């Protein structure tokens, strides 16, 4: 299951981050690491992006990135 498979308002723990390069470094700098609990706040109009909340951070990520973040409820 990935972050993109969650519904609005659901939360889950990150089990794997299948990213590399700049995207992984940026998310890591914001505090998104394996074991972090994330909550899906909302999706964009055509579900092309998702707004996540973890810790004191809110970040919007594209669908392609959200599908590479594996989670466990």
C-alpha cells in the first residue's frame, strides 16, 4: 500500500521510501523518513497531487512521488 492509496483523513506509518536523488533528500530534510507517521489531508481536484502532514510539516507532493512511499496502517 502506498500513500496515494490512503483516503483523506487517514494516517499510516512509512515503511519504505523508494526514491533517490534530490526528491529523497528534500523529503528527508523535511523529516519524512522510514517510521514517520503521515496523515493525508486532501487530494487535488483530479487526484494529481496529495497534501500530507507529518510532525509540524505540511507538504504537497505529486502522484508519482506519493506512489513510491509505502505505508502500513
